[in-house]
C-alpha cells in the first residue's frame, strides 16, 4: 500500500515565478491536509480539503496561495509570484473517511521549495 | 487558545535511558493528541496517539501519559536507542478530522 506521494521532492523557483506542489493521498483516503515547515520551526497548518471542497483554509495566507483537490487527480498547492519567505518544506497529509476512522493523518515526504 | 507548547526544545539521553517530552494545551475542545517522529529530510511519521478518555497508552517502548485536568500530555521513550535520535512533535486536534496544531518540536539525541 503506497503511502502519501508528493512531487516534486525539490523545487527551485526565482522570485515572481509560480510554484505548483502535488500530493496524491494514500489509497482509500479522501481527506488531504497541507502543512508548511519553515527552517528550524514546527509544522503549521495551511488548508484541509476533501474532493472538490475546501473544508478549512484558516492557515492559508490571504494572497498568492491557493489549493485544490479535484475529483480526479492529485491535490495541488499553488503559490503565485513566490518570494524568498516562501522557502520552506511543504508537507501533505491524508486521512481516511470518518465514521469509523481514527482521524489519523499520514504525511508524505514533503516538497522542499527554494526561492532564489 | 490554539497553541500547543512543547518542552524541552532539545534533549540528550544516554542509550538505555528514558526520554521524556512534555506538551501543554489550553483549548479544552482538543480531543485527539498524536505524537510524530521526524528524521532530517523526511516527512513526520505517526508514532502513537491518545484520546482524552484514557490516561495512558503504551505501544512498545513508547508511552503517552495524559492528564486531562492539567491539560498536559507527555511522551516517554523507554530504553532509548541511538536510532531514536530524531525530532519529535506533539500535536492536538480540535475535532476528529480537523487540522493538527503542532508543538514546536524536540530534538532528541541518544548517545551510545
């Protein structure tokens, strides 16, 4: 059973470019979460999505950041017009549907974004 | 309050010793408390988790102790091994399926 998959694992962008980060949840999981980890810091929640729905985006910066989880395909975290402060590790996690599930979140290996 | 406070920031333990990491929270709506282990360059891996209806949960060498009245919970690693050297994060969730609020992390080093 493959775990959460993220790609690319490393991404380098110049200031002002766009970054697209992809996340494929574990098989059978329909909930996806995105977290950001700045150097030497803990993980900060960004957004929680189910298929075609944003459930909680309270941790998303108001501008330049967006996320989607379409009916088909991976979840995408999109950062427009990147700035140096966006340099971080971005982790995706997935969990199974509830009503019997434990709510456990399983993390992918992350995408390390470097903005030059 | 949505914060989870974790201590210590770093910890050095001798092989075979007990590693203890503590977390405290304020939001009484939190009802799920997992611990994650993270190695450099890797994603966090779920280690063990507890809900507030029990005071202790043990899985192998890892034990969570939970004190609901004090709003504190801790991770105990018995017989610590050099392979346990990693960063450990506590977390809390306000409801099943909700976002995780993470502590600041503890960098554990187990000396041989």
